[in-house]
C-alpha cells in the first residue's frame, strides 16, 4: 500500500520576491509536441499563460508556444536549454518507449529527474504536474491486464500493483523533487487519449481515421479490431482537451495539490455503439463484429504504399502512414481482455466538473485532421 506524500509549500513565487522577468504563470510543457503536451500548450496559451514547449524537435504548430529544444536524456543539453527559464509551473507530458519495462523504468524516471535537476532555480516552482495513465492500474505493456483483473471502476485509492511500472518510478521522481524544492505536485491518469498530434507514439484517434479512410478508398470492411470484452462492455476515453482542463485546474487550485487524479471524458460508451458512429463520419458502414480481435497492426502492415497513393491522390500533407497510425497501441488498448472503466469522483468532489461528449472527441479530431489535409 502506498500513500500520497503531502508537502507544504515552502515558498510561493507568486507571493514572494522573484526576479521581474518571471511572469506569475509561466509554464514549461515537457513533451510539448506530443498528444498530451500540445493540446495542453494550446489551452495554456489560450488562457494567457507564457508557455515554453520542450521537445527534442520542437515544432511551431501551436501558435504562441516558445520552443525549447533539448533532450531529457542529455543533462548538459537540458541545462543549456533551460538556463534562462524560471517557470512557475512544469507540466511533464513525455515518455519514451523501451524494449522492456525495466528499461522503461530506468529511462523514463531519469527523464523526470534530469528535468528537475536541470532547472536553474527549482525552488521558484509553484507546481509540477505529471501525466501517466491507466497502466497504473492495468500494469505495463509487457504484463498488460495479465494479473488479477482490477476492480472497476479504477479508483485512485487502490494500491500500486506489485509489478515494475515506469509510471510508479516517474511518480517517485516527482515526489522526491517536490519535497526537495518545496513545490506542490499532481498526477493525472488518462485513459486512451483522443486528440490531435502528428508523428507521436500513441494516437488511437488518428489511427482509426487512417483505417477508416483506407476502408473507404479500397472497399475493405471496417472491422472493429478489439476484443469481445471491449466490443460489448462499457468503457471510457480521454479527450486531450479534457485532460488539459484538468491539468490546468489541478495546477491552480488548492484542492488539486499533492493528489493523483483519474481523468476521462465523463460519459460511458460501448464500442459496439461507437464504432458505427465513427463509420458514419467517414461515409462507410461498420462491418459485423467477427467475435474476436483482429490485429490492426497486421491489417495495416502492407499499407505504406497505399497511403502514399491516397496522399498523392488527395494532396495530403503527410504521406507516411507511420506518422499518423500507431496500430500496435490501438491493438493493445482495444484488445484488452478486461473491463476498463474509470472513476472520476475524486476530482469531481474536489471541484473539477468539466465534461466531454466522447463522440465529439472523435468528430472534432477527424474534422481537424481533414482541415489540416492529413486525411481526405
Ligand atoms: N497517447 C495516449 O493515448 C495515452 C494514454 C494514456 C496515457 N498516456 C501517457 O501520457 C504521457 C504523455 O504521452 P503522450 O502520448 O502525450 O506522448 P507522445 O505523444 O509520444 O509525446 C511525447 C513528447 O515527448 C517528447 N520527447 C520524447 N522523448 C524526449 C526526450 N528524450 N527529450 C525531450 N523530449 C522528448 C516528444 O517530442 P520529441 O520526439 O521531438 O522529443 C513529444 O513532444 C505518457 O506517460 C503516456 O504513457 C498516453
């Protein structure tokens, strides 16, 4: 059993004397080009924050974000890139997938530790928020949903699983830095994130958009690739914009400090209800469910050239299928043999009341992908 450490803030730069160059709401979004980070960065800019966006290859897709190019695994590059920054808030939205969970733990915890070690004056930080996810409850990819099925809905109060898990190590690195430097923290656990990002590691929404587009172009059946439990059962999803709202809330509310929170849209869906609705958006029909999982990674494995042809035919801006589709991840999430439902009571009771209608998460994403000429 673990318990959340609670720290008193030792110093608050919003009220104590700080250099004049430090605006009161300056965010450092770590992983600012990812699906979580970029949607958060857009929200923070819209709310009037000064936003620095860190990535190895920062881009300029989100207007107003000040790019910071640094590798979290290269402390000298990190220190150099951060030397003039004095953020009031850090939002850690980064991860790197490794071959084993042991490696995931080593690398991903080091990324968190290196970040806080490289900040020139970490005692000026007010709050740092870390995004993890449902693998906190389900276990790491290599032992995904393999043990005793977790009791649903997932609640923040359950003890950690007795398994190596990079989320636990990232949390511990955050707690340690918060204690050492006197800032408050929050941890956010989304379910599968639906939102706009190109070239990122895990994006179910754009993966399904590519699959549906290929089905429409070729006449192939649009088959739900997941398990019977996912097809029939209740589940939920997390719009990246809903996650951004919770990150913002927790980072600026007393009730959000020093707590871990689940974050999902707030409605429940069954894939057998949602799948035909996604098909309608693309003007195709959902195929009958075959009663078993069908690997989407295999289905799309030979389609790189086909996507290049579709991109050429419609003048799309991204002809590399791998920049839009992450079928391995969609297979992992939709193939889960256990029910995945998430409890939102904790943050609701603490004052976070935002809600997102899940079909709109997909429709808004597909509309944006089309507007950006990423799908026809
Ligand atoms: N995507 C989902 O569906 C989902 C669902 C639940 C939970 N989560 C969790 O949410 C968290 C954030 O994931 P995400 O999906 O938003 O990730 P993502 O889309 O893959 O983005 C990762 C970000 O981190 C940056 N990055 C990676 N390695 C870096 C390094 N060494 N130095 C500096 N920047 C680096 C990437 O940019 P560069 O490559 O340019 O460096 C990118 O900006 C993770 O813990 C993930 O497990 C995600």
